């Protein structure tokens, strides 16, 4: 008589968290040999000691023995693998699996998000199985899984291939958990879950039950889901219903009554679940660890961008979750109120590439978006200001630039390219390039964004003068010149990206020696700008005005050499360099022409050795500012023509023009007019000014690159202890920069 008992299939589950633990418990209880692999040593130790414990909704506990190991301790080949790690850990997990996977083995992605393509690239399409999982469970403590009630599980071959024998066998085993089934449209379930999951992600912005938050914020939740489904529709995906979620009421253009009925069903079902908050909420509030949704929605956002579809609310939710990763105590329903407000401003249907949002609505949406995130901008400026970056402290400059790179990645995502140009005696130069998004302008060249991260403030200044905020006023070393300007520029780009508004390609250039003349960086700056359409320089404004002309700056030293003698015993024998310098200073003052915009300041004079010695050497340090290139040539010639009054002395002029003249040419005037028009859309007038101070804009204009300067902070007190800016002006100015950029993307 033959043995009719069937040998159970063995499974290895990589990732023993909520999903992996739930499925492992069901398979092990059904008699399948189960090995759990997890990197959490405490979790593995608990599984080995007590077995896998499942806590039911009524609090009852059931334990079942399983084999548990860490990846380092695992031995033997892998055959049937259920991959249940967080989305962001997929690559590292599959890198571990691939060399151990048997030729006829396979990997099933029982994860959130879209991971099959990555898995297939690493182990092969024939060894990849697609799955959709909607299991509401949690890890209550090491070795213990809190059952989340019934859910959904669908398995199929990737790419919509017909259901295979291996899928049928797998589904039969997984029915030990619950209603697992096979399908040739797993993709349809995954995209439906992506829409539903976007709602759950949004509820993690606040500390309240999922059902209540979805119910109270229905318009924003519907819009959020519709953004995801618009991408699925463009891909030709047939969305599938699961559990109590029917995707059809949440697509663009659905009847409002049908949508409300869909919300009613969904929220009623959620209220029956023993778990009233999402796993995303638990990762933030309880485990204090990064969430995975920012990883698996990245593909959705990228695809939407390529298709010209907006993901305004989705980007805002992801931004909020990233912020909460470092500050879960700031969870608040006000964040969902902000989604509602954002939705009210941006209700237009998805736009195809090249279809522009009206300019006034663009400006209004940008301004409101930035107002919602004013405190985040202030927090960024506080963190930036707290990193001293004196021009002469190379160690501090290196640390500040390292922080900036990390912050830029967080706020804008990784750049398309990055170049760090080392400088031996100054702060390094960073050049980052970001691709265009939805731009339709005929001129596809990038817009250059220019700033510097060095300040005039010596290391240690922060000890007795730290960043301070008093109401609307912000003070601290470098806040006006020019740390607030960079924060504004970055948030301008971020607002455009989150709102799905077009923007041109961007080349961001930051140097660390602007305050000392950009001697090490100006050539690289000009070279980076040669292929750019124009440059926006985020230096501080002139009483709110953009700067359309700057004086050229010359730094010269006049050295006089005479001959020494005893001033008392032989007063006529020597030739006094100090006397000659005094005569020359009087001549130099005649070069001033304030009507023509030319100033000359003798800032430092030095000479002689003792009072009783006729001075053999004297020196004067000059600062010359000119408003036109003609005046620059006149002053240069006059300095070259200097001759001594006392023929026994010699004159030497050293130094050069540190920055060329920034003249208001035709292209600069056009940019100023564009900025003024953008300011009017934001409800205010914008002035322009000519100033005596120089910036890196001088180099760019002289190289033929159109420049709009002074688009940075509004405030005063540059290089003084009175340095300050304001929160409200940061918002207004960032909105202006964003509006200029999105206009350039379409012009």
C-alpha cells in the first residue's frame, strides 16, 4: 500500500516582518518547512527561542516552530523564495539571493511597490514571480506578529503571461493563509494598490485612524489616487479591485456620487480592521526608521514626469513623509489640511506635454505651496547657518559643502551629474546639473543658478551670535549674504517639481571663495556658464530690488621706494617715500568721478620704520569701483601714467581689476522686465537697482552670459552684526524665482 501523504514544499522567506511573518506562520502551520532569513538579530533570536508567535485580534497568541537565521549564518541553496523586505532593501536582498538561487528556483515579490523588474534584472525573468499583497499586519515585538485581519494575495507570472503550473502550486500552498488566487494581471492589482496605498501614506502624516482621516479629507484623497491612476491609464493597465477597494470610483472624471459611495465602502471596511493605522505610520512613530513608500513611488513620479502628468499631491505626501522621518513628533492633521488647500489650487486635469497652466495660476499655486512650507524653509536656513563657513577656514568649508550635498539630495533628489572641482587654497567648487521637466521653450540650454557658501564671518562667530528668529525676522552670520538666497532657490525648484510645473534644465554652481574675490573659482564659473542660456545669481537684493548693474572692482597697491637717512642729523639727505605717497594720494583722489560712478578709496596706508628715520618705503592699498568699462580704461591708464614728484623716488603699481564691470545691457534689461512681470503675477512690484558691490555676476556678464542678479534674500546688514532677513520675504522671493524659472521653461 503506497503512502498517500504528500511531502510539503519548503520555502525560504527573506524578510521576517509583517508580511513575511504572516505568510511564514500560515505555511508552517500547514506543515511546510519554513526558513526565515532576517537581518534583525533580536528578531531572529526570538524566533529561535519561542517560535513564530501570531497575535490574533482578540489578543490570543499562537506559536509555531520555524527555522530562523541571519543572512550571514544561512547555509545551503535557495529554491522557493518569498521576498518580503522593504522596497528600499530589494537590491541588497536580491544581491544576496542571486548566487544562492537554484537554477530551477524562483523569487516571489510579496512586497509593497513595483519590484519585479529589478528582481528579474538580477536573477532572470524566468526565475521571477509577480505577486500582489494587501496584508494588514505588524511586528508587535521581536518574534511576534500582530494579525491585521483578512486581506488579499494574488500571484502570477510577470508581464501578464498566462498562469503557469508553478503559480498554481504556489497559490495552493498560500491558501493556507487565506484567499490567495492566481491571475494573469498582477500588474493591475499592483497599480490599484499603488492608488490605495497613496491614501494610506497620506494618513501617516497625522496621528489618527486611517478611516477617519480618509473620510475627513475625501477631495484630496481622491485627487491623490487619481494622480497614480492617470499614470496606470496612460500605460494601458487594467486596474483590479481587491478587498473593499474598487479603483474605478477614484479615477479621473468619475461621478462624484459613485466616488462618495466608494469612500463609504472603503472607510466602513477600514473601521472593521483591528489595525487602525498604517505600517507607514508605525515605521515613523514607533520604529523611528525610514519608510519604503518614498522608494516605490519614485517610479510612479518619474513615469508621470515623462508623460507630462502632474503628481502634485503625491509629491507633497512623499515630501511630508521624508520630513517626518527626522521629526515624527510633527505629525499633524494640518499636513492633510495643506493637501486639501493644495488640491483646491490645482484641480486642473492632467496636462499633456506642452500644455501650459495659465501663468497667474502657476504663480498662485507656487506661492501657496511655499507658504505651506515656510517653517521647513526656516528650518533649512537654521541648519545651514549653524554650519560656519568662513572663507579662510578650509576645514569648515569642506564640512559645509558636504552638508550642502546631502541637503540638496534630500530636497531635490540626486542630480543628473555632479562635479566637484578642488581648490587648494579655497573652498571647492560644486557644479550640479538637473534635467528639464516639462519644458517647451525653443531654447533648451540650461539656466545657471549661482551662489556661494562662504561668508566673511570668522570661525567662532556662531558662539556668541547664533541663528535667531524673532517673529518674522531672522538674524545670524551669513543669513542675508547669502545663505537664505540658496535656500530660496532650492525651494523654488522643489515647489515646481512637486506641483508638476515645467522648469528648464538647471546648472547649479556653488563656490567657496566669493567673499575673497573668487580668485580660485571665477574661471570655472564662467566655463560652466558658457553653455547656459542665462544666469540667476542668488545674492541678496538691494532693498528688494534686483540688481541689473554692478560696478567693476579694482584692488591695487601703490608702493613708493625712497632712500633712508637720519631725519635729525641729515634731514635733506634722504628721499621720503611717505612724503611722495602723500603727494600721490592727492593725485589719486582726482580720479574720482562720482557722477560717472567712479570711486577710489585709499583704505590702508603704511610706511617708514621709525620717527627719526626718513622713510625708505611706503605703501597704499586702493579699492577702485567703476560703473562703465570706459571708466575702467581711464583709471587703468591713469594708474599706469603715475610719475613721482620727487625724482629720487620710484613708484610701482601692482594689483588688477578683481571683477569686471557688470553693465545693464540689452539682455540684462530683458531679464529684469521678465522678473518684473513675474512679480506682478505674485501681486507686487519689483524694482531694479545699480549697486557698487560686486558679485560673481560681474564675471558672467563680462563673458557674454545674461544675468539677473540680486534675486536672493531681502534684508540688510551684509558683513555687519545687523545682518538679517525675514520669513515672509523668503517666501515671496522663492516664489519669484520659481515663477521666473517656470516662465523660462515655456518662453
